[in-house]
C-alpha cells in the first residue's frame, strides 16, 4: 500500500499526439493501449485534431470523442477510451512531456511556430513523419526542424508500416525502427510507449539514416512501379529494389557521415523499401505511368487514381536530382537520377532498365561490390 | 597483323557447362554470347547434357545440336551457334579450363566422382547450384565439394535470377553475385564470362556467405508464402522477409566467421530473398499450405502444384533445424525454427506471426538492433 502510494507520487510521462490522420490515429491507438494502467505513463493520451466539420454537421473532434473512433480517417477502429481528441493545438500539448508528431510534413513548420514557448521545458519529441523537403543544401530533417524551433530533443520512428497503416490498427504483425541521436534511455522510453506483441520496435543510434529512409524509399518505389508497368518480372524488380536501397544508403552516407550501413537492414530500410515497392501509392501511379507509355503525366494519373491523396516520390525525385546535380553526383546515383528524368518525360519509362548512353549504368554505383 | 597473330597464339580459355536444365541452358546462352569472337575465350562452349530420349524418339542432345535450342528445358530460345551439346560427360569437360557447374545439387557428388582425374590440371570451377544439404556438422558447400573432390579452385555465382530463369534468356535486366575465396583475378574472369548489359555481375570475397544465401533463402520464402496464405498484407510480409534476411546473415556468420554483412546487400542476399518471396515455388506451395490451414501436407501440395518439380525449402528447413537444435541455437533463430515446426505440423501456419509461448519472439534475435 505504502509502496503503491509512493509509486503514484512519481510523476508520470504524459503523451500528446500531434496529428490525427490515418497514421496519427493508429499511433494514438498504439500508444493509448500502452499508457493505460502503466505506472510509468499517465493514462490519458491527447490527440490534436485539425478540426473539420463532417458532412452530418458534427465536428470531427466531437465525433471522435463521442464514438472513440476517428470516423473520417480510421473508421471502425476503437482508439481506446483514454484517447481524447482536442482541436486546440496549444491545449493539446500543454501538459505533455512526450510529443508524438505525425502530420503531413508541409505543416510542421507552421505547427512549430505556433508551439514555440508553449510546451513543457522537459518535453521530448518523436517524429513519425515520412517525407521531407530536400533542398540543394541538404535534406530538411523534420527531427532537426523540431529540435531547432522548439528547443527539444527529437527522435524519429520509421519502418515498414505505411500504405495500409490500418492493418496495424487491426493488429497485424509489423515492425518499426526508432532513430535517436544521443540518449539511448529516451529511445527506450519511446520504444516502450509504442511496442506491442504485434508491433516490434527496435532502436538505432542513427537518426539521419532512419529519417532519410522514410523519404528516399518513395523514389525507389517509383522505379519499382515502372518495372511493374513494363512487365519485367520479379528478378528485375528485385534488382531495382536492391539498387535503390544501395543508392539510398550511399546518398545518406554522403550527406551525413554518421549514417550506418546496418540501419538499412532495419525495418526502416529494407523492409520499408519492400512494402512500399509492393503496395504503396507511388508504386501504383508509376505502374500506370509506364503502362500508358508516359503519355499521361504523373499529375494527371495522381488525380485519376488517388482521390486527392498526394504522391511524394515525384517531388522527392526532383529534389534529390537537384541535390545530385548541384554536387555533381548524378553519375554515382544512376537510379535516383533516372527516376527523375523519367518522371519529367526526358527519358522513356523503359530507361529504368535499359542500357543506352542515357540510361543508368548501375555497375558504376558507389557502395557496391566491384562490378565488371 | 603481327600483333593479331601474336594474340591468337595466346591460349584461350575454354568453357564447358556441366548441366543443361533450365538454368544451365540460360547459363550456356549467356556464356556463349560472351565467348564468341572474344580474343580471351575460345568460341565454342560445350554443354554436358544428361541424355534423354524425347517423345518424338530423338535424343535431347541431338535435338539441341540440330535446332540450337534446348527444346525440353528452354524451348524457343536460341543458345548460340557456338554451344555444342555433348552427352558424354568426360568428353564435354576434357578440353575446358573453365567449368560451370549447374545441376541439381544431389547429382554433384556423383559427377565429381566421375570427373576425378579427367579434367585439366589448370581448370577453374564455378558453381551456379542453389541449394545444398545442411548436415549437423555444418552445410555441405558445393564449392567445397568440387574443390575437395576435383582438386580445383571453385567460385560460386548466385543472385536474384531464379524462378523465372527464362526471363534472363529473354534478356530482361537482372543481376548476380560471384563469391570467391582467394583470387580476385579469377573472379573477374568469371564476371567477364557472364556479364551482359542486361545481366550485371559483381564479385565479393565471401564464398561461404554468397553460397549460403542461395540455400537459406528458400526457408525464408516458405515463411513469406505462409504470410501470403494468411492474407496478412505487405507490412507483415516485408517484416518477415527482413527478419528472414537477418537470420540468414546471423546464421551464416555463426557457421563461418569470415562471412561479411555487406554480402547480404548484394544480389545474392536481399534481391534473391525478394524475388524468391515474390514468385518462387517455395512461396507458392507455402501459401497453399496456409490456405488449407495445414490440412494438406507439403508433400501433397508439392505433387499437386509443381508437376514433378521439387521444393527445397521444406527439406532445408528441417536440416537447418537439426543444426540449430544440435547446437542449442533455436532461440536465436525463431523464424528458421518456426518454419520447420509449421512444415511438420507441430505449429499452425499462423504461428509465423503470432505471439504465444510457442511462437517466435523475434525481438530476441541476434544480429538485430536493440529491441524492447
């Protein structure tokens, strides 16, 4: 009794989830199933909801709190009674010292501006955001943006858990990788918050490598989709995925010397490349692009096929291309370079696997075994 | 003129291909397209044919030499005029100093017995044979068998080029990895013999790692097929493939301390795992096994689905299991262990991704990042 009382007196970690789309809702559910009844965490998980009015006239946040489901973005899945939707961003984060960021990457700068000075001084952050802007000077890591603008430490969580995120909500087995910069203890706390028997979380001290995987894999998925659209078969697709993974690794290491090879064996690396190349929307639109022989643009196909969802691979391919040409690295990254040239119509889809003076010479790629 | 005459006087390398199944015929075609007109190689490629009589009454070797096609195992593909089918094993290898071995692995011991003392003393070998017997004392590497029995150096060539080998014959882009033990120069010679613009060959100094990949991946393919049959989706499948690759790597390193991590980023590693888990026959039969809830045995399904072709994954899983239990390593390799237990009906197919006291605890696997 006395001991229980003592434990209760220790301050518990309080979690807020900033974002409530499909993946944000899944994350809230995962986290909430771990905080409840755990001596270490406060039960309640606040989830910031970008307020919308549903067709029936009800506000989304009210609907979530009434039904315990995100009726718009993760319909049919109970989030857990301890998830509280809150449309007021500042209020949603005020008490939390564990902040989970899971919004479209374009929104993060604005969100950080609004949150400056409004969060607890002992807060820690984690970004689940895949995709970032890659500027000529280098990639705009979301974890760094959060650290710089909010003055807090920030980890990342990536892995083979996209495209059908709802599957995690239905408790199908999957994995994730946490990337951390300094504190293993903090990474372990995040892992404890997210781990489930059906959701295996590991941690590596390589935040840049982990975060870059979540962005660069979308370019590889376009390459894989092109191979699908050309009906080249599994051997070719496997080769393109492998070469893509190799270029991701080589580019990440050139951009950040701290990046580790072993990161690319983790869920954020090889497994996310696999799932994205098997089922993601970048793959799907690229397949359609190749099937039409490049006659319809990616923009057109995106509008036709994705009902308002956005492709990241095409814009990331362009941004990566700008980095490569800015630094004179195109020859070292033939797959990444060629994807962009195909996307903008400079090369035909078949160039991804054809040898010509314009097509990739994969045997020259750095980071590979010796080729002949 | 004088110089050309001088070159012609240098002895050329002569190639024989021992084996003429589907992959053997593809290999002969690949090789023959490189030897022809090359100053370095003698034009003619001898291909040893295990003689059969075709339904029309013609001998297979005669049919190959008449049509320039392997009408039984690679119908419709011209092998190249410089390929000569030879049903006489000793005669087929007599003049060669580059011996390409590509037969079912069970036949190699008998072939080596017949060839002892019958080959050139300066011969080099390369094995394209995927699959080996794994005894309790360790794996029976085909390359080592050849070296021990014939007294010659032997490389291996593996990679994402199975299941639809004929695609390579139709010149779809794919890759391969050569594993070598000592001589980089010899590996380069083999790479020169096999490389094409559509067939990218690299070489790594890790013969054991490369050769083990070609065998162990079949066990991973069974795991992937089970996930398909359970309709678990791509995230789960990607996770299982990743964990499988990790266990392949960890087991190979335990068996041979010389094995390198980087080998598993090569075509023989990640790419072969991908293609085998997407399209191979181990995957296919395992999917059917899971769909029937394990009610039909692998033997029955193999007979139903494969028209006389044989599965390797099930027997390799058993052999690997024997190694693991012999050495007390089962807990370190939960995926490899569980595949065998599912194959023999000791666990249900769903155990591959379910957590229970009997199911795999993947977080304990060695060679992984820290799990929580």
